[in-house]
């Protein structure tokens, strides 16, 4: 306390000057509208800048919830898209497998391996959410993999970057089919094999899902043709496909619950057994 008094006595002249200066500024501002408006504008500028910085910090910490909201909205839109009937291809689609999904589950990748030959992902959705093995997993850029195993709250996914993965795919413009595999080399490329040589293809053509399975609906994006080779043994095309997806950087994904899946599987099994 004594130090405070000593400071006041020591700087009394300066403090008195600052006090009188403040009073004079206050009286000037109150008596002149021009000065008053300038002060208010300056104060708003300063406080606005402070609020903007606070808001940016708040938005940063809210990114997770915003991302989840966006993922839910994307899932809703994808559900509408998948359920929209394309009149130009309805006959062909029904004749194949009738794989229109009736539901989409939003999930999040909590583990992702991509540096071994048999890569898997782990999602934070499981059997309690209706997830079952052999359901397709996609995101906004294309296919991701296929559900392998589930627990009540989690599921594992066979990544398309897995040497054991094999998915029906086709060349979008020509509808020539093949099998999508991975040779275990690059995380950015997969291979489409068993494509007949009569197929008219060229670099840059889009590869999509074929629809000849109960796992993925038809025409989900996969990637584009990067390189075309001819297999010396089979004399079919082997196509190097550049993925749309960055499989090393996955966040939210969508699990497709196919309509009438069990009925189709049981029917095919009965047919094979006969």
C-alpha cells in the first residue's frame, strides 16, 4: 500500500495531466456530434476486430460438429440420389440386381492402414446401427471398401487397397465390365482386369462400379484410366486406374444398406444348389 501512495505522489503531475486530458476529451466528444461519431466508429472497428477473432476461434473449435452435420446432410442427399429412378436405365438395372439402397449410415474412419498388402479400415459404426458384413462403403469421391466384420459399435472394412479385394467395375462410356483389384504397389492406383480387347477405351475414361453385385449400386465413381496394357496370358486389357479418392486421408464415409439384399443372396444360393 505504501508503494502505491509513493507512486501517486511521485507522479502526481503526470496523473493530474492525464485526468484533465481525459475530462477535456470527454467534454469535447459530448458537445460535438462529429467527434462523437468518429469515436463510436473507431470503437466499433476495434470491438469488431476482437469479435471477429473470437468468432474465428469459436468456429475452429466447432469444426468437428459442423463436419458431422455436413456428413449427415451429404448422406441425406446421397440417399435421395440413389433412390432417384433413371428412366433410361431402369430396365437394365432391374434385370441385373435391383441394388437400390434404402438406407445410408454415416460413419467415421477411426483407423486406416494403407502401407501393407492387406489394408483395413475401422469405422465407429457396428451391428447396433444395422451394419453387416459385405455392405459397401463409399464417400463423396467414390468407393472405399467393403464391410468385413462387425461388433456392436465398430466395424472393419476391407479397403480397395487390399490384394484380396475384388469388385465388379466397368468403363462408364462403353459399359464393358471387369474386376477391380489392387496389385499392392501404389496407394493412388488400382487395376481393372479381364476387360475384353474389343472395348473402345482410352486414357482419361472414367471407371465406375458395375452394379453386378449386391454390394454397390451402379455408377459410383472409382477413378480414371491412367495406363492400358494387354495381359500376355489372357490377352485381355489390364487397366491402371487412378483413384478419385485419396485413400491415405479418409474422414466420414457412408455405409450402403442394400435393399432386398438377403432375398437376392438366398435366391442365388438356391439357384446354385439346384
